């Protein structure tokens, strides 16, 4: 479906954000790093919403079924990966990002059913 494709693309983009922040940022400055993460994740969310503007369900744009809460879920996931006490592990990162988007997809489907 359209939403599945948008979420899959966003999942890959979130993995890119994690890699970008790991390689380009001075992560010792946590405050600045978190601000950058928030900006990047908010842009990703707005990009998803933009894709959803072209489609509707029950007379409402799909973007109206998204949630600003997703930004916080994605942001926290990126922060957890960047500042993990565990050794860097790409498999773990993929699993954790996948779990975030499964949660987002469940929330989206729930919103479709109740809003």
C-alpha cells in the first residue's frame, strides 16, 4: 500500500540519519546533536506527510491520520542508537529502527480505524 511504501522509505531515511549523525557530528555536544536530530527527524516526518497529501481515506487526506508523536518516537530511537553504551551494531540498529516503524504503522492503522 501507499503507506507501507512511505514507511519503508522513511525507515531507510532514518537509518541514513543515524549514520550521518554518527559520522558528521561532534556527538560529545549532546545538546547540539539532539537539536540536529530533532530537525532531521521533523523534516522526515514532514516529507512523509507530503507524500500522504496526495491520497485520501474516508474523505480526509492520509496526512490527517499521522501523528506528531511519531517525531518523538523517531528522535528517541536515533538518540538511543547514537548514545548507546553498547558497541556499535548495524543489525541492532536495523532491528530498532524497524520496531519504530512497526509502531508507527500500527498507530497509523489505528488512526485510520478510529479517526
